């Protein structure tokens, strides 16, 4: 089990000055790494992924014939980018993820055609994640605002160079409801950010014509209780929603950080339905709903997640660790259970703890399906 650690120390020092009805928490919680408690990873040296791996810089085959298995008797070579610091295990995992997606005829997912004003799949969202009250929760709060936005500019530019055919849309992804290690006054193990803080980050986003995502870590609360409180912001055309099942503990009753949480299709359908109603009632362009996932149990009953043209759902691979672990998780928990669109999270610090460089745009663009939501923490 992961123990509760004070990852929100910086946040907790200033919270009394900005919180109103919420209790001061005693500690925060840290995200569990890939391969940690309640996480399942698959071996990468199985016969199912024994394709030839060519490391160079050429693109992977764009046709199914280029990735058939050994029984197919066809060219099985998939080339992957040459990046300093990558291991053969990383390359094999990337090849496996590419092949798995290209062989899966459920991609692209059949669903409602995009409505006018839809962001996906026409654009790729590049988001900076975190909370401005903590330097330890992500890049959004780690740097001064102007420096953070300038770095986001550079990141979006490199993604645009890597894939000129897909326009890049910058975004800020604010944790607006933060899971806590202490119960708070109402025993819900979550802390709601104030409207003034959300407004501040909204103004930062406006400087770059960026989207704003409001992320919810419900703790022992529920999506039904937390989402309506953010309606004032969600009514704005550039504001979207994120849900983090890792810290959704209502089913287990455990406090955040002791165990990886879970959300069901019913929870996600409530969020999607709520957003769809806002779109209809306020004549808004479609919303984007990002769902974090890095274990199978974090999202249950995924085939029952409803599709609505007013809400575009992204299942977002949100785990940190070595490249091969991240590719395996994308294959096993995102590609293997198609919902609609896919995302991939990169950690500037946690992904590099063992000396691995952060995954590059050229590497992630080899994946199939190609992720259309990229988040940096």
C-alpha cells in the first residue's frame, strides 16, 4: 500500500488564507507509480510482441500488413525513433503498443460525428497540469505564471513541428478539488479550491487563448456532489472537465493514498450527462471530459460509457514510470478498452527518476491510436 505523504506541503501552508468553508487538511496524497500497489503490468518479452524492432527514425508502417504477427508471413518490422537513453525493453514495448492498436479494428471508435465547434479530433490538446498553490503537484504551480506559460509555448511549438497536420490547442489543467490525507470538517478527504483561485488560472489561460480544465479528485465525496459546484465555470465555452478515479474512494471507504480508487461508467455518465445539459442549455460548443486511468480497476464497466456528440471523452493514460511501463499501460488500459479518444501524461520529474528522458512527441506519435490530449505534470 502507498502511504500518505505530504505532497501538498506548499499548498497547506497557504490554504488558511484562501479556504472558506473547508477544513484545513493535515496532509496531502501522492500519486502511486506505475507498477505500484493495485497496478498490473504485463511482461514485454512474450511471443505476442516478438516483432523485429528497428530503431532509427523512420516512421512505423501505416498499414496493417506491416504489423501482422509471425503467422502472417508478412513484413513484421516496425521502426521506432532513436532516442538516447532508451532501452531495448522500451522499444519492444512501443512496438507492442503500436501493433496492438493497429490490429484492433475498434479504432477509430464508431460514434456520433463531431458537432461544429468540437475540438477533437481536429486539434491536439497540450495541457499543463497542477495547482498554483503547490510546487509539487505539477508544472502549473511549479514555475511563476509567465515562465510557466512561456514553457507551454515551447512545448506546443515542438508538438506542432512534430505533427504539422494537427493544429495544437494549449490548455491549463487545474486540480480544482484536491484529495487530502486528512478528513476535513465534513469527512470527505478533499479540499475545494476557491472561485478566486479558479478565476486566477482562468485569466492565465486567457493570455494564451488556452482551454481551462477543472480536475476533480473526489476523495470520499462523489462526482454528483462536486461537479455542480463548478457549473459557473463550466458554462464558459473554453472550460472543460477532468475526473481522477485514482482518488475516488467512495466505494472502498479508504482514505486517498491507501489504495487506488475507482469510478464506474455510471459516474462518468453522470459527468457526461451534466456537461451535455450545460451545452444544450447554454448553446455552448461541445465539452471535453478527461478521465485519468493507469489500472484496469480505475474505470469499471467502460463499454457502458455513453457517447454524446456534446461531450468528447478522453481516456488519459495517467501513470508515471519508465517508458516501457507507460507504453504497456497505454496498450492495456486505454487501447484495449476503446471509449472515444485517448490521452497520454508525461511527468517532467517522476518519469525521469531512473535516468530516462521524458518521452518525445515523435515517440508518442507512433502510437495507434495517436493520443489527442497530452498532459505535462
